[in-house]
């Protein structure tokens, strides 16, 4: 079985291959089938799956480290792998035993997930629900075995989270027109009147709630890994991609200033840009920002498990304040990644902004994440304060 060190080292070893495949990944809107098989062989889809079903039960921090490393080679690939493999943690935590046995099956489980439902509905019938709808931004779906989507019940009866098998959904060819992350496999999914057994659906409150002192996953697997809260983990997933993305931009900047020389009208070609203090300053800032962001993501992975252990083993439920304080730290990592990317992009010269240039692609990937509504700290910081003050938190309802 792969150790944490092995998993991260293998990701580091893929970096040159990922760098070389960036353009092709973007063109096809997903990483290649060959890379998919490599990830499967390395166990990356099984990192967060329970050992009971053939998984590795890797801790969250190791998972983040792997995703940061993969994203440093190709952010689109990191995003697609992260979202496709990461939802095993939610299934292993919140779905009942019968469902886990069926969903994880032979151990090959990849699941996209989306809150962006359009005309979705879960209509109760004997033994379960008839589910229909369209879900956008289903990152990880090209190679998915399942899709997890939000589906409202009729007559304002609440919202379910349903796990839909591959045979019951269609993947639309509608991804690739965003400014960046064009290779992240974030296609839309359509479900037409599929029967979903009752035990394959849970309530949104079970999925994304706080203040729980046990979970089906903890009772089944005896590991606090399956007793954490969704929000802190999910924010860590996507920000781990951002850290790798920003690190890649800093790497590319270092390559550029090492290879190119300064030029002025009065002197002409001068010294290496790497010897110029202005370029050194930008590189130093980029390294400082990304080092700090990496450390934040690692620490938040540790906090996820620390809080889950306190909830599952010591009876101290994960309250909203602790959950949203982790959110705030991860959004701060996002801001540091943006600062790093912006700093090195503007200093990399106009040639770095050309179509096909690696720096341009990496900056576009950072821009794509920058627009994600749930990752706007200045919009969502009120939720942190509300939780701190003991007020109702409107994280999911604010525009």
C-alpha cells in the first residue's frame, strides 16, 4: 500500500509530463485517458476511500499535498483529479453502510458533484426517488462512475443530495469556454427520470451541516477522517489547486528571468534578469506568498482531522465558528495565491501574455478561480463573524 510519502513523491515525479501536456489537456477539456490510467494505478482515486472498500484512507493533509503537486504541473488536471477523487470522503462520511457498499463497489469510485442545479427535482416514489435535472460545473465527470447533485423535493419539502450512477446520466459537451481551467472536465450533467434508491440520497443538512457528534462513516469505519464537516474540506480541495497553480506561475517566472536579459534603449541588452533586483523582488514575493499559502492549506488539513477527532471521540461537536474560521484561512491562502500570480504575471513581460505561453495559461487558470462566487472572502467574511457572534449564518443564502 502506498504511504503518504510515496503518494506525494509520485505526484512530484509527474510534473514534467503534466507541464508538457497542459496545452493538450486544455484543448480536449480533460486530461488524457493515459493519465487517467496512471492516476488509477497510483491509487489517487482511492486516497480518501475507506480501506473496507479497497481505499487507502489517506489523511486530508496528504490528499491536499498530492493535489498541490499535481496542480503545480497542470492546474486543470489538478482540479479535475481533486474533484473527481475528493467526493469519496463525503460518501464515506455521510452515506449509510448499504449505500457505501453499493457505491464504492469494487473500489473504483470517481464522483463529480455540483450544487449548480437547473430544473432539478427528486420526486418521492416507493423505495426512493425519481430524479431529473441538469447540473452545471460537474468537475471530474469525464471519467466519473457517479455524479452527486443537489435535488429539491416537491412543494418546498427540502433538498436532497443524490448519488447517480454513470448509466443514468449524460455528460454534455459544453466545457471549455471559460477564461481558464479549460481542461478541468467541468461539463454539465443531465439526468432524465432516473430511479435513485432512498439510501442513495441524504438531506442537504446531513451533507453540509455542523454540530454533529457522530456520522454513519465514523460508526462504520472507526476513523475520525469520516467524521468531519463538508465546508472546511471542500474549501481546502479547491484552494490546494490554487496553491499549485500559483507555484507553477512562480516556477515559470523563475525560468523566464533566468533565460532572458534586461534591455533598455540607452544600453541595449544588459545583464540577466535574474541579476536585476526588481525581478528578484518579484520572485521573492512570489515565493513568500506561495510558501505561506502552502502552509495554510497544510494546517487546515490538520485542523479538519483535529476537529473531527474532537467531535467523534471527545463529544465536542464541530461548531460553525470553527468551520468558518478554517474557511477564512483558506480564503486567505487564495488571496496570497492571487497576489503571487499577479506579481509574476505582470513582471514576466508581454511575451508571457501571448496565446500559447505557459504564463498566460497559468494566469488564466488563476482568473477562472477568482470568479467563483463561494470563494469571495470579502463577500463571505460576514459568515465568519455571524458564527463568531452566535448569529444565524447565511453562507448558502447570500448572493
